[in-house]
């Protein structure tokens, strides 16, 4: 998280967000931002799924 304040719900767990926060969300897991106190600026990374051999 670059700037702002608020919360993110990942599955059934709420997490506080502030500058420097890092949140991992696995593939197909429901998530949403809520109770945003200051505009959020986030940096998001996606990675391809791991292939089984």
C-alpha cells in the first residue's frame, strides 16, 4: 500500500490498511476494500498460477 487508510476483507478476515501494508490474496479468494478513511493508492502484482509437473 502506497498511501491512504481503510480496510480490506479477505475471505472472512478484515485487515487494516495503511502506508506500507502488504496483503496477499490467493487466487479465487473473495476480497473487497471497505471503510476507506483516506483515498487509497495501491500497487498490485499478479503472477501466473503455479503449474504442476
